[in-house]
């Protein structure tokens, strides 16, 4: 709401309450020196906006040269609307693993932060340990547009024990790992386009025959193959318990979320890693892949591979960056999960904005978030910058202006939690299949059966550490065909997982799932 509209309706009442509640009290300031609001200055159903406050918010990344200018424009609008400003503090990419937990553990004075089920301290952990503000009543009273716009299933996903602890993104994402390849190669090599495993193998064989690795990069490729295993196998979907950055658990049937196993103990796993051993012998990737430091997409850009595995948003969003300077590029992807109707919508708790439990202005925080998520003018600023400087819209596409100078105009924020699919304007640099596929999947997607579940790992931290060590050694070697005897290595991998405590972890996951009711059905 506009400030002048709020004040015209509640001025008299606010003044009366201010005189009574504020008598003899000095307005507090937080440790960053920001001006603060008297927390008593509220009337029933309304927030006193007479004092300007500055909210401190943590986001990932670092400040671009023009970020201050973009933020100044956001704050100009925000001051006009709710007499509030935002100060962004950044967590540099290399510091996320250490600094993100520290901001919550140190009792630092700030108001908002990015959160996710995948952050260094997961969202549900933050909620359960009392780090987050319960915004349930605030959403109901002060931000009706936000309450109505966010689907009930998304509110459920950002709730714990019936209380709302975060505002989820309105952007749609899908778990959609695929084999990205060049159809021009199919024409040159006289083979079919890739639509299944058989034609993928044919593409890889032809690539080797023409002197180029199908895959190239570093050991991180093991994750891509592990996702391929899961997404091409029956009704398997990832299960909680072990980080999805590792060789994690699955449920064998997404209709039965309690049927949890580690894939290592299945015939499907044995068949898959045997195939990986065969692919390594065929020369699908370099012999020294375990010691390489260069990523797979960089290798593709350098002409040292003919394909790679990644998700829809990555390759389509980075299409020009990866493929733009290469000749004869007609790129497509075969998405593994499509064959089993398992394209899964990302959890609404993937990207969230949360309010620190110590914030003195939770109402202002949620009112600001409402603006960022439901007003396209704010959305454009957070996602694209200032029109005419960072971007312009030409024929319905976002483009850089002709006078754009990266040395003075580059800027942007990792504002994923402020995304809204309805407001998104396509980038000229994106591959158009991004929107075609997202439209298809929006009609057929599978919801994550574990949305709303938070696994408490405290009782099995020792076991998880031991399992991680097993995964990072023998597990990776199996996924990349780097064992001398694959059958013996599979058996040894299983034995090592048993000794590390895999059964104890699965038992603990199942125990915690006993009291879980899925948030999304």
C-alpha cells in the first residue's frame, strides 16, 4: 500500500497510540546503527509507518558495480510505498559454507536472509532451532495480497508445526536432468537424434569414432551419472537422509515415500555401474578425469567434448555463454525422467526469504517481500536492473542496451526467492526450448513426496560422515568406471556402506517419517 493511503486512514489512531506507548522511551537501534521503529507503535490490523526503517538482508554473491544504483531505485520505491529501505549484505560464493551458518549462530543483528532446504543450514533446521520469526499472523493481517498469491501448498512447504517461517518463491523449477547434445553432429555422423538410452549410446560411440570425447570434465561428472541412474529407473525419486550432493538415498516408488533404500543394494545399481565400466573402456571420457580440475561445460566450450549432462535451466539459460561462439550448434536434450513421467517440480522450499527471529521489524520485512514478489516493477529491478541501463525489452525479449558498458553498468542480485514465473520476460540469450519444456511439464509434473519434511541428522552425524567418505572414494570410482573388477568393487562398496552405518541412517529416516504428513499431495 502507498504510505499516504495508510496514513490518511489511521493517522489519528496511530498518533494516540504513539503518545501513550512511546512516552519516556527512546527508539532502539540495532547493532548496525540502522534507524529502528518503536515496536509498540502498532494499531490493531495496521503497522505504524511514520518512522523510516532500514532492513538488513543477506543474499548470496557479491556486489556488481551498479548494484548500489539498482538498490537505490528499489529503496526509492520502497520508501514511497512503506517508508522502508533495504541494505543488502553479501555472502560471497566461496564463503557460503562457513559464513552462512555463522550469521545464524553469532546472533548478528539483521532482518532477512535467503534460505533453502539446501543451504548450509537447511531451512527446516533454522525453523526448528528457533532462528526464524513465526510470520503466520503477519501474513494474515498485513499482507493479504501475498497470502492470496502464494499457493496453500507452498505455504505448507515453508511451515513447521503449523507455523509459517518463510515466504517461498513464485518461480517454477523442475528436476530435469538431461543429455545435452548437438543435432548437427547427428547429421554429420549419419545417426539418429537422441531420444533414449540406445540412441544416446549411438551418439557417444560415433563421437569416439570421430575423435572427440562424449564427456569431459572433472570428477563432479559422477553426480550427473548418478542422477541419470535415478531418473531412468522405474519410480525412483530422491529421498532424504544423505545430501543430494552425494550418492544419496531413494524411495523405490514415489507413491510409497517410506520405501527407502540406498541404490547400491539394488540390481539396477549393479547394472548401471557395469555400464559405466563399459563406457570408460570405450573411451567416453579421459583416463585422468579423477584428477582434472576443469568443468564439463568449459570442456565443451573448448571443443574437447561433444555433449554434457545438466538440467534444463542450466543449459538453456547459459546457451549463448556455452555455445554462442561455436560453429554449427543445433542443441537439444534428452531428459531422462520424461520416459518414466517423473519430471518433478522443485520444492517450494527451494528458494525462500526468511525473517530473523531477532528482527525488530518483522511486519516491514513481510510487507517488503510482498512488494518484491507481487509487484512487477520491483521484480524487474531485482531480476534485471534498471530499464534502459541494465536492460531493455525488444520484441518481448530482454536485451542489453546498445550503450551498456559492463565496467560501469554490470549489476544484479541472487534474488532467486523473489522470482515470479508470471513476471518473467524471456532473455534473448536463452534457448527457446526452456519455455516450451516448462509449459509441457507444468501440465504433467510430479510433486516431491518429501516436501515439508526436515530430516534431523544429529543422531546419525557420525554415520553420515563415514558414509560420505565411502561415497567420495569407492562410490565415485564406481560411477566413473575406475575399478579393476566392477563386481568385486560393488560388493566392497556395499560392505563399506554397511560398516559406515547406512542401515542406521535409513532406520532413523524411517523413524522420523512416521510422524510426517506430506505437504504436497
